[in-house]
């Protein structure tokens, strides 16, 4: 008897619930092979880049005797122009980029969800106004603007960069969210909630939002892909004075040091590109899986 | 009717659909002939196989359907005899529309949204050029105008329009006009009046009636609407569970039916006449075409069903000159019907 | 737009006359509405640029003046005067007046003068670089779109076959990788590692000595130099077309008019092009605006990578050199180009889809 009560108490506890949620998410993900593979790739990269550096020296040692070495046991991915181990740099270099990426995506998604829900739900002038705003932001070519602003404003905090990117990317997401809200608005349970006189906040947060959770997740993943694009672009151009080694800076250094045109440095160049590309591919694959799971057609009646 | 030549001859046609659950036997042995000036109506509930039958005549069955056995013989305008079941793709393409045109129900989306109506006519003429001595330029416009006038549409207004600029009824008539462009021998109309409002239905029926009276070609109607048959058909075939259960001239079918299903269909149509009647419908529902009952397929719903009906599936038997019914008890059906005689005639007079 | 429309309708006399009548006319014509929207966006962008540059604390103008004062020992007024001419601003006048003057200058095509190349008007510099960007991007979009929809249609017709699977996955992978990384990959692998093409020679938009003109040498040379950027743009955008077209062809194939076309005995070729292709290409076309923005934006990096002398390259250098007037000017031009390109795409679409024309709504 004691054992089962203990079990159920664990299951009901916060930790238990979170773990339970994890387990069911994993199960859901596993439905789509490609998506699951993507999920694994993304999680591995995130884990390695966020937790790995704890165990590694923060400064990768310079060793001028070993410039542009080919991969070997001591340097699995070779070394760069200063003899620094490439693999170490890759592991160390993911976190700054990914942090900004996730942060920017979070900012974007928040703006998009808020404006999208309000716009879809309130309709009328608010809707027209927000849509118009979204259209306007959409026509701004993002990279040039980011580059110009980065040049003018000298951004040197991660949050600033993330904020800047986030503020430009929301229109597409907002449109998608708005469309979802519009279609959900007409559903029966919303009508009945309205008939029962439940207020707007209640309807938005209790009735509509939970059904959008999946949709928001999909859009968040897309937002991460997009913000990664911009973060890497900015660091590649050398416009963001982040001092740490990160994937973008590696490429930038490769460029400024002429590594691009030398045959020996191929690993140094390919390593960050591969890391970035893998991460993006993983996200896109994961997204496919998420789309399947949260497809509104499959969710009829929930 | 004067001595007609036969344009279409179908023998023992069987068509099945392969589905996850099993083989759906949509058409189970249909045979009939069609004269070149005749209109034949296939009337039945949905699932009776009538649409499948229509599609098979132009070989437009969906991927999972196949003709299990049977023959479809067609006599073309140039007196060539074709076996439609064995035509190759190119011959089939030339055959379609030129010899036999099928107009589908609800033409709402039957026209290419980005092309004008006159381009639809042009396309059709162009791709049938070889066999037709291409209708081009002025000749095409004249012919298209003629066809549109036959369906009572204003050519000046319609030819230059895009499909979305026309109403549903107009689009349906455009399809019919398109069908007439190449002077086909047979025009097949699948539910020509369904999904149209009453006034448009009237207009279409008028158009079809005029066509029938003034031009020489054969028509096949496929519908669930008996009144359509009453208005336009020379002969009527009632279909049930993939078979023709009764076939005969229109007056015989309406005034002297001999199959319980036909009787049921006739009873189900209320009249606008003042008399109070109970609306009757045929009890039960159509059979599962994958798992058909033994014997006569109608027996579960038939008031005349006997042991024999449960065991033996009746073939079409001649019950009168030019009329056949597939029922073991057609004589009883007939006598019961005639007994209800007086009321019947009054009702039918209102109907026709 | 809605507000103006309502205003126009509500306050116009029965027979719309004068300004309100004109407004009404604009609101009801799809074409004019689109143009008006484009103009307004350009206006907003120009204003935004003005405020960004002029008013931002620590912004370029202030920084420049401070720089002149400290480095060159100029008096504040002189420094201001220099700044004023370079940025085409009058720093003493109240802000709104400066703003109006700025707009006026813009309307006349005066974008100020370059900081780095003293005395050279920004507009002149921009004009030298602009054609190359338009050329490379324009060619790339045309190639990418045409190839993309052809492949997409092929994939839909050959659904679920090996070819389809290969192309779908390829398209997915290629579109996930950022376009600039693609450019680097091409440079590194095709150029450096495999030495298939002479990348150093391909720098710049023209080989030295070639004169612009309508002759074959010039055109061939221009294409030669633009080929790598174009390839990169194409790879970056084709995935989107392929996948979208595949989906829309699939659904078009199920449309009634396609079945009816077969029933009409039309030739397979005609059905594929005029009935299926023509209609299925419409949804991808609406995605064009996204691609346009992406490609113009990406030009910054891609022209930098291939040292191609277009607007992106110019912008990058201007940012590095802190040449604010040029930065401001190029940014504005790029934005205007994107807006104009979108407008053209929209108008073209309304020509292609007759249903849009008549409805008069966007």
C-alpha cells in the first residue's frame, strides 16, 4: 500500500508531472521517424553546447606548433590558424549563438502570439491596425536593417541583439497565429463560452490558447531557425562585437584570416558550417513532426 | 420512333472498386441498347451504380475501379464500330467528347478558372482537330455561338467571360453547350439538375427538351429524380444495387410499373395536388455493395419478398412488349398497382 | 487604408467630387490601392530612417559632429555645418522642419554626400552599384521560380516515386541551410578544394577593361561574374518553390475542371500546362514577396562573399567605414526596391488570376 501511494504522490508532484510530460512528448515525437531524428539532433547539440563547456577550459589553448592540423586523436576536428583545437571551439562556441537564437525566437513568438491573438479575436479596427503594422514590418528587408542598426548602435549585449532580431521577425508568425485564432473563434465551445458570458480574457486564455499550444510550438521552432539565420549572419559579418568564440566568429575569422582560400583549413571552415546546418536541419525535421502531431485536422473535437 | 439505329450497346457489364474493406461491386451485369435518337434515363438511389455506369461509358473511372467483364459497343458517326473496353489511350481521347460527351453534375468547378469561355471552346476544337477538320477562327465562333444559343445563353455576354463571372446555372448550360460543340452521337448527363435552384432546374429541363426535340442525338440521364425522367426520357431504367431492375418506355414505367422498387420510387414522390397523402418512403437502406445479400438484392426491403426471393436473384424478364422487370412476383406487383388504379392516374396526370 | 476608405465613403457627396472623390476612386481600384500602399510604406521607411539617424542618442550625426570637433578641432558650428551638408540636414532648424527638408531632398533624389568619398553624392554612388544587384537578383529569381515550379510539378506528377522522395528531401535540406553558408560552401568546395572554377577571377561584377554596352562580350562577362551569386540565390530559394508547387499541383490535379478536361478529350500536354500548371503556379507566386525580401536581404552577405559589386557589397563597406549617409541611402534604396518588387509581383498576380481582378479586394 505504501509503495503505491508513494508512487502516485510522486506522479502527482510537480517533478513527476514534468517528467510525465517529457515522457509523453517523447512518445509523441517518436511517431515520426524523421521528426524524432531531428529532435535527437537538436537536443544533442543543445546539451553538448550548453553543458559541455562546463567541463572544458573556457580558453582554448593556443599552440603555434599545430597550425591547421588534420584530424587526429588529440584533435578530432583538427586545429585552426592559431593551433586551437577545432572541436573544443565548436563545443564552446554554440552557446552564445544558440542563446541569442532562442531568446530572439522567444521574443518574436511572444509578440506574435499577443498581437496575433488580439488581432484575431478583437477583429475590427484593432485587427486592421495590427495587420497593417505587420505588413509594414514585413516589407523591411531584415538583414540590411539589422546590419545598419548593428553598425549604428554598437550592440554588445546578447539581449540587445536578441531583442533586435526578435522585433523584426514576428509578422509572419503573427499572421499564422491570427489565422488560427480566427478559425478557432468560430468553434462551438467558444460560442458557448461567450453565451455563458465568460469574459474575453477567459475565452482567450482558457479556451483558445490551449488549442494553440501546438501551433505556437511549431512557430517557435520556425522562429529559432530564422533567428539563427540572422545571428550567424551578423556575427559572420563581424558586426556584433561578441568577444567569445562562437560559430559565427569562427567563420568570420576564417574569412578575415584568409582561411577560406587555403586548402588546409577545410575542417576549420566546415566544422561551424556543419554545426549550424545540422542544427537548422534538425529543427526543420522536428518541425515536420510537430506539424503532424498538432495538425488541426487530427485534433478535431478536442 | 422511326427505325432507329443503335449507337450504343452494353452487354453484361460488371465494374468493381478495390477498397480497403474489399471489392465494391458497383455494377453487376448491366445490359442495354441505346438508339441514336433516344433518351434513356437511369434512375436510382445513390450507390445504385448509375454514376459508375455513366463514367464507364467514357472510361473515366477512378484509379481503383476496373471493368471486370462485359462489352461496350459504340457506333461512331462514321459508322465505325468501337469496343470501348479495349480502346487505347489516344483512341479514347479522340473518342471522348467527339462521339460521346459526359456532362457532370454541378458544373461549379468544371471550367478552368483562368480561361475565358471562348478559350474553352477553342481548346476543345483544337485538340479534336484531326478528326474534325479543325474548327477555327470564324467557323469556331459561329459554332460556339450556335451552341450557346441552343442552351439559351447570350453568346456575346458569355463567350468573353471567365467562369467565376457566371452563375451556377449558366455554367451548367455552358458545359452542355460545350458538349454539343462537336456534335456528339451521345450526350451523357449526370444529375443535370441537382444542386441547382428550382428556377434554374426548369430552365435546364427546357433546354434539354428543346435539344431533344430539335436535334438528332442520343441522351443518357443519370439521376435520382424521377420527375426528370418523366420530362425528358423516352425510356427509363430503374437501377438498384448495381443492376437494372426495370426497363421500359416512360409511360409504361410510370403508369404500369412491375417492380416493387419502381413502385416504391413512384410512391415516394409527393404531388402538389390537394389530396392528403402519407409520404411513403422505401423502408430500410441500400445494401452493402461489398457484402451483398443472397438472392434478390431488394428482398430485405420488399413487401413481396418470399423464400424464392431470398434464394434466387431474378434476371430481367420481359413482362410486356418493350418492358422488362427483375422480379419473381411482377404479376402480383402489376395487379396490385392496377387495383390502386383510379388514384394513380389522377396523381400521374398532375406529375407529367 | 480602411479608415481612409470609410472616411471617403462617409463624407463624399453623392457624386464623389474633388479630393474625396479621388480618394474614393483610389480605394476602389485594386491597382491604385496597391500603389498607394507602396508609397505609404516607402514614406514610413524614409521617416523611420530619418529619425533613426538624426535623433538616436549616440547616433551617427551626433557622433560625426563630436568626432569632427575632437579630431579636427573644428568649432561646433563648423562641425555642424559640415554634418548638415553631408547628411543633407539643416541642424539648426526645429526637428519637424529638418524632417520636411529631408523629405523634400529625398523627393529630389538628394541623399546627401558620402563621408568617405568627400563631395560625392550618395545617389551617384548608389546608381553605380544598383544595376548589378538588380541584374543578379532579377535573373536569379526568374531562374529559381521557373525551375522550382517545373520541378515541383514533376514531383507532384511522380508522387511517391523515388524521384519525388529524392527531390523532396533535397529541396528540404537545401532550403534549411542559410543561403550565405551555401555561398561559402560553393566558394570553398567548388572553388578552392576542387578548383573547378577560378573564383579569384570571378570577383567583381565585371572583368577589368570590359565596357558596358549592348554587346555580347559585356553581357557574357556580366553573366560570368554574376553566376556564383545567382547560383547561391537560386539554391537558397528554389526549395520553397519546389515544395509549394508540389503541394498545389497535387491539389489542382484533384480539381473538377481537370477531370472534365480529360472528359473533353483534351491532349495530356494541354491539360498539364494550361489546366494544371497554370492554376497550380498561382499559390507559389504569392510566395514571391517573401523570396524577394529574403534575396535582397541576403545580398548583403552574398555579394560580400563573392565580392560582387552590388548594393549589398556597398552597404557592407559603408557600415565598416561608418559612412552614415551612404548607409542611410543604400538602406532606403534597398527597401524601396523590395517594396517596388513586391508591388510588381502583386500586380502581375492580379493579371494572372482573373478572379482577383474582378473582386477588387486584396
